[in-house]
C-alpha cells in the first residue's frame, strides 16, 4: 500500500494510445500520474519504462491495458490484477518440455506484485461493482493463436489468468530501479484461436476506463 501521508508519483505505462486514452479518461486530471506509451512487446516496454525511471522519481509503476483471458479463468469484459508478472516464454524448449530461466538457473522470469496493494485494488473494484480476478498475468513476445497452444500454456501455468505482451518488460525495469509494480488489464478476448469477430476491444477499453477511475481512488 502506498503511503497516503505524502504525495505520490505514479507512472502508468500502456502499449498503445487507445489504452492510454482510456486510462486518462478514467483518472481525469491528477498531477500525481504520468502516462507513457511504452510500445508493443516486452523489449520496447522495458526500454521505455527504464528511460522514464531515469528521468524522474516515481513511487509506483503501473502497466495497464487490455489482454487475452484464459477460458474459465478470466471472462471477456472482466478486469485482471496481477498477483505476479511472469514472462512465460523466457526459457528453453527441451525434449522434456519447456524450462523457464528460473529452472535453468539463469535468473528469473517472475516479478512479484505487492500483495497488499493488489488485494486493495481487487477489493475496491469489487465494491465498485466491476468484475475482477487476481492471479498471474503472463507476458509473451508472441501471443497465443491456437487452441492447442492455449491448452498447453494453461496446463503449464495453472495460476495464470491472462496474457499480454508488455507486463514483464515494464516490471523488470521497475524492479531494476527499486520501484514497486502493478499490472492491471481488461480482457478483450479469449486466449486461443484468433477469432477477431469475437473480440470486444471497445468494451474492454470502456471497462479499463471505469477501472482506472477506481484505481485513482485506491492510489
């Protein structure tokens, strides 16, 4: 939980302008917040966030946007707040299956989220009548596009609720600067085959706006 006794500075990173605009529409005018379009993918997000953190001091970094949700875990139109941010494709493919860098001993593909803050966000959203889930949000450089890949990923990551492309990049930059990180997203589509006719991007952006209004009060 952020210290409410002093004025906080919060950096919110989105991948594209429409996500940023939805967040700004929800938060409104509040000088505590700085908004950054970090770009698509973990590398762009990490570079943009790291640069921003060298140019100014922040007390919290928030990665926000839309995402895909695992069927049966996070419904389309719902919010997801990360309990942990995981780069799900950072590792090695072996005859025995995928091994993360954690298992290989080369670092970690996981960045923790402050439990108290994530819980506080979850409870505030619920009190506002917004559907929200809390669990792992995955970062992938290539998002899932087939039922077979979706099933394999769901089985390998049983605690995961959603996937996107930037969270780990934002999180690893924040971690390197000693700044806590939060990831919050709205589900625009089910993870699996890329059926664009079933995507609800507009609805997800509207929920992101509503959730951002609540987030402003929480933070």
